C-alpha cells in the first residue's frame, strides 16, 4: 500500500492504495510485531505492532465498501479525528465490473469493549445499587415524563448516584456521534456525502 503496488493477472488487477495519513502512520511504526486478532468477527484482522490494523474481508462483494469509502472521506476531506484514520486499501479491479474491496488498513486504536457491553454492565450495577438504596424514590421521581421533556432536563442527583459514570459516558457517546454526522455532511462537493433535504419536511416548512 505504501508503494501503491499493482499485481496483474488474467483479466483482473489487484490494486493497493494509500491515503494522505499513511506517511505519518508509517513513520510511527518502525519494526513491529505482527499478531492476528482472535475475536470472532466477519473479517480477518492483523494487529501490526499496536500501530496499524490490517483487515481482510471474508465476504468480498463488488461495489462500494463503506469501510474504504467513509474512512477515506473522513481521513482526507474532514478534520474529524475521533476515528481510526484510514491508511490504505486493497481492491480487485477488472473490466466491466465494479471494484471489489479485499482489505483496508487503519490506524490501530486500543479499545476496552463496545457500548452494548458497557450498557449491560452499567445496568447491572444500577440494579445492585437500587436494591441496597436506603430510601425508595419519591412520587415526583416516579411520575411519568415525556421523552422530549426528559431530554432537556438534568437527571436528579439520586439517579446520578445510582448510575455512576454511565450518564456522562452516554452524553459523550451522543456528542461524538453528532460530531461524526456533522463531519459526514460537511462537503457538498461529494455527491455520496452531500446533505439531502427531505421533501416532506420542505412541504411542512412551506405551510
């Protein structure tokens, strides 16, 4: 990928590409240990010295690959850096067919799990704290509240105590997700990422 090599065979060509971020990520690697990831997933991934992550797709299909397309756009066209940067890609190209993405190379970012496991653990801890709580919730705390009203209210101190750091983690997740969507909609020059206006909402505004 660093050299943008091409391997030709009968009727097809394997093309390696790199992004603008490749140079900086390559400079950080030096000599690195190669180790395959053992996690069960839909691809085969290799950790390159905790610097880069090389991922090969087990089910490769013709057409645009989101990992490659979105990763390249965010890496080269935006300043959003809350994602692993895309360093390169590997595509199989042939005449009269759409390219098939074989693999992608990303910046390696260590993680401790996913949001689903985080939520399950937080929910379990919440029930444990609630069971040993000294006082039951008041009627005001149990009163039904609309979802939109809840969105603009600060949670009671009692809920903060029972949930621990989970609410602040959820807020951060929501903020990062919003920042990602803003970055994806930041360029009108790229048709695949240009913001679209819902015609139904346009009619409502006209009324």
